[in-house]
C-alpha cells in the first residue's frame, strides 16, 4: 500500500532524523531521496570537508615534528596527496551513509528513490507512482548557485569541490561566509595560495568582535588575501588556478510548484515556516535549509526531531536562539547566544569574562595555545547570554555552554561546577571566574 | 540581621488571610518553629511558625486585619543586634531555596505542606529547613521567582522534563496579572507588586535570551519575553457577559444528568417542503420542533418546570413557554416564546423571527426573555452532533439539537439513508428521574419521526 502517515522528501540531516523519529513514534513513514541518503551534509558537506581538514591538521602538526622532539624524517618534505585525502574522506562518508541506511532500514522506514513531485499536500508522485500521506515534510535542502562568469573556466561549488583533480597552486573563493572561510583556511593549510572575493564591505559581522578580530588575524597570518567590496571575478585563467563559488544558497523548491499554487508561501526561494516548522499549508512542514531559517546541520536535525512532536500534537518551538555556531579550521571558532555588542544593544546589564588559552596548561602542553574563551552574562540574575570560544577544539568545547544555556544556568553554576584538570575546558571555568570579578589564574 | 518574613503562599489558591491571634509580642524572643500567629483563610485555619530564631521586631498586621500573600508578616532580628538595616545578600541563591514554614493544618484535618517558595528571604544562607519540596527549575527561573515573590511550585514547567524556565515564570505572572486585573475586589498588595514588576520590566534588564545571528539567518525571533502590556489585553466583563457567567455558574451547581438520542425526521422534512412550496415566508424547522416538544411536554409536565431548592418547591407549569438560545454579537440571549401549546406553527415561526431579530439588535425587552419553562439550544446550526447545553436555572431541562444530517440507519433489516436530528436532554436529576427523562425523549422522538402521530398530537 502506498499510504503513509508521514512522507519526507529529502534524506539530509533534517529528513533522515525526522524519518527515524517519526517511525520510532509509530508513524508509518516513507523517505524519498533522489540522490544519496544523507544529503549534502553527509555526502558532500560537513563530513568529507572535515575529513580533508583532519588531513590538513595532521600535516600542520607533523611539520612541527622537530619542535616536539621527533626525528628520523625530514618533516619539511611531507606533502599532502590530494587524491588520497579525497579517497579517505569518501571512505568516511561511505561508512556514515551506510550506517544511516541501516538505521533507516531497521526503523522500518520505506525508502523511495527518485525525484518527488507533490501533486497536493497528500499525494506525492515519484517515478509515475502516487504515494498518499497524512503529513508531508519537505526537507529538500539548498544549493549553491554557480555564477556564469565565464564559459571556459570551470567554477566549483562547495558540493563539487571534490572533483578538483589536482591540488591547484591558487584558489579564488567567492564569498567570505563560513564555508568560504573554511575552505580558504583548509586550502591554505595544504599550501595553496588563497584569494577571497567578498562583495560586501564586511564579512561574518555576526561573530563576536573578539572572535572576529581573531579570525581576521588568522587570515592574515595564513596569508589569505581577503578582498572586501569585490565581486567574484575571474582574472587569472591559468590552469593552476581553481575557482570556488560559495556565494548564495537557494532553497530547492523546483518540484514544489503544485504546492505553491495551492498556497505554500515561498520567500526568496525559501519556504516560509513558523517556529514549529509549519508552512502555510495544513499538514505540510518544512525543515532544514529549505526553510532558510538557519542553514546548519544541527539546526536541521533539531527541526527534524521537534517537528515530529508537533505532528503528534505535542507542539514544540524550535529553540532558534540557542543554536551553536561553528567554524572549522586548524584553530576553531564556536559560539552560542549573544555577542557582546548585541547583548548591550538589547539593553542587558552585561558582565564579561575572557580567558586566554595561553594561560591554560593543557593548551601549552599541546603546543597550540592560540585562542580564548569569552563568557557574557547579565548581572541581574547571572544568566549566561553568550559564550564565544576560539580554540583548537572550540566546536567540542561549546557543548557545555549549549547545555548551560539550555538549562538557563547562571555564571555561578558554571563557577560551582568542577572542571577536570588539565583540560582546555578549564578555560570556561576561568572565564566565568573572571566574569564574576574573581579570577584565579589570571589577574 | 533583620529578616523580613513574608506571608507565605499556603496553597489552594489562597491569596490572603485574616490574623486571628498573635502568639508573640513585639520585643519577644522567638525560636525557630514557634507559632507566631494564627491566621484564617477562606479554606484553612493555620498556625504560622517562625522560620528563624530572633526577636520579633514588628508585626506586619494587627489582629483582625487581612494580610496578603507576599506582604510582610513579621520582621525578626535574627542576631538580636541593634543594627536594623535590612541586609540583602549579594550571594547567588542556592539551588534548593525552598524555605519552608512547617506544615499547616487545614480546617478539615487534611495536612498540607506549605511550599514556602513565596517567602522572600534576605538572608537565605541561614534559613534552616524543616521540610523540603523540590521543584525542577532552572537557576534563572528560581532567582526570578524569588525576586518576584512567585511560588515556583505553582508554576507549570515547559522545559525539558517539565522544568520551570524563566519564560514560565513570566507567563505565570502575566496570567495572574490578568486575573488580578479582572478581579473586582481591590487588592492592594498585588497591585503594588505588579507596579514593581512593570517597572522592572520597563528597565528591560532581562529580555528573552536572544540569538547569535547564526550563519545566513533570518530566524523569526521569539520576541515574547517578559511582561509587556502588548502581550495581552484586558477586557472588562459586559453586564450581559456577567449575567451569562452568573447563570452558567449557577447552572453548574445543578446535578445534571444527560440522555441523548436521535430522531429520523425525513417525514418532517418532506412535510415542511410541501408546506413551504407555495409560501413566501418560509417556515423553518424550529417551530415544528417546538410544537412537537410542546405536545410531548403536555404528557410529561414535570419536565416543564422550575425548581427552587431553597424553598423545596417545584413549580409545574401548564403553559409551555419555550426559550430559544440565540447567538448575538453581545453574547448569548434567550428570548421566550410563550404559550407554544396554543399557537400555530405559522404564528410561532413569525414570533420567533421577530424575537430573534430583536435580540440581535438589542431591542428585546426583559419581559420577552422571562418566564421560560424550558429552553432549546440549537447548537447544531453552528456545528456539533451531540453536545451538552447548560440548563438555565430555575428550569429543570434543556433540549439541545445537533446538526441535522444524513446518515445510514437500519430500517427493516436494511441500511438506508436517513435525515436525522440528534437530540441531547440534560435534566435536573433532583427533579426528573432517569426513567422519566428516557420516556420523555422516546415520546419526543416518536412525535418527530412520524408525521401522522405529530399531526394528531399537536
């Protein structure tokens, strides 16, 4: 029978999580995917790019071999092998996507392969077959547009960057957003000369100003040529220069015309949703990038999980104001909540504590003490408003702040929590002490 | 160190109490647990023990005076020092700040622990707990509750595992504020306190925790934060709404039983169609149903009655005056068609149209709404198959008509389509027995289902 309680279009981190949760809670669920299970994140996004970054980080560390007291090889001679790096990355991808497929199968979810065209909110056509559903979740994701700058020059996107065959001498990246910056730092670690064209006069201005300053310095130190107020242009046609466009993403809505005609509201290619991912059509939900709210995988999977509760009548708002933000590089950037400036703008009486990694024992022992932890709290109740971390594993360290803010912790709760020694996360404790005006390991 | 002991929330929705007797004099040393005073509320007579040891510096109210929850009940000098400055602890509140004032005995002997989170302690570090009640709440919510004198145990948590979040505290305050505002009785304490809350709010020291702008984001922010007057509006009850509320509350006190069934009315439908064929002014179903009701009531006069329990008298009426519930823009009104038993269907039809019109433009007189012996609620015209209308006191029954619709029924062993009228009969079980109500409904259905029977009985 082609009749389901729930049909989900798209199997990225939004769609497959919704499918698993839906089936777990007793809904007869089908998941439609036209390309690869796992979507962009697993197949061409977060996971392979982080695998490449791991190679680059290892290379960076090996280069410090002598400094760390190792000998026996000429560390300077060690070079990246782009092809083998990619092979490793796709082994990781393979393992993960197979894992997700197994989970879906064990969950009793019907996987339908093909492009889905909704006829109405209840009937979905795939390969000339009609599937009927009570609830429809659209999780079709987003795509980078490839600008048509020049017919002769191949322009890669973050999705197709893996088809670059040989590591280029130089790469020109369009767009200084998170992904543009991540690729810039990655290629720079691999010894590629990097140039970024950003049409705006500022970049990533939503970062806290201390993190932003640190990032600007990092780009300079990595000799990345960030050109602001400059449109993405092709100036050098040499074979050894690659072009990567990470400019604007659009919602994947090309198959949704029927729904749009029936009242599905779309704004700038993104499906309009409320805080519960409900669209303007009853029983139709949009999760993940396609709703354009915050295009991050953990936002997508949070939506995927929460939307099932909403469908089952236990309505839940997505905590969009508590989403961690990560930037992956050799030294990572992570944050949650408000930046210092925003907190002040919103009228909070703000206290700030900042602790440098250079005063942390573990960071010094590891040989990478670049970075800091910055904690922002409001004075009245001591609630933590924002945490900004720059550290080698900042993206892992932010977890404690995320939990803390979810539970509306105060600065005193962090200060009263025992943090193990020696660890990098001690810096969170120290920053809290500092914010309270009672610093321990700095003055 | 001076300790302000505020009148604790003793639960059960009690907001105030009357001091019956003080057990201690000003200047007297009070030990922790000593009874300070006996207080009477509308639900309990409670002895209020002292949460601390100290000298009773000042009583918050005289004997016979009313004291509100959260108001200062007594001021104690906990160190017997001459320094009377009230100290405020700058230290953070502890996780378990459930300061408790022992247990209170209710008037019916049921022992109810007081939650005590309504006490505002200035020196929380030193309070000793005689019992603890733990509430799952976030640190910020606890601090807010303590700051704003909210009893956190009364707040419904919406966070993970029912945890009380700061939003829940502000929602709780908003709700109680609306309640306070609509309360007719002046409530000095709450009004004062609300003023403080509003001031706090206008300082904007604590808006909702907001978002890092995230990558590429056009997140709709949940801007609903702390109390702002934009969050709700207060509507004063109109006189009509007050009357409805009073009648419905009174109705709720009637021990109401309910019986429901349906009548197959295809014959009535056909009859009405025939009648309406050559008429300019069409006859609606209602007058036909009313005639059938009147015919039935003649056989079951007990259903056509008023009950006055205070006099222990039932008034059984010979004339049949049927009230008709009418939805108007001002609220529910019930004009009464009098002497239905002696009027023709055409007359009733006409009279009803006039009265409904008058009710809708509020030109109806009080007399036209008085004297009902039974009422019909035609809720089905708005939707609903079976409902339970509320009896209009002092009447003893109400007839509810559901949505007239077609449905398959079994007749002579075959499934056939039929037009049915769902009927609900809530009745005052003090006056009407179940057997009577059932028989009445059966007779009413018989009259509605069979046109010949109808014609010879009306």
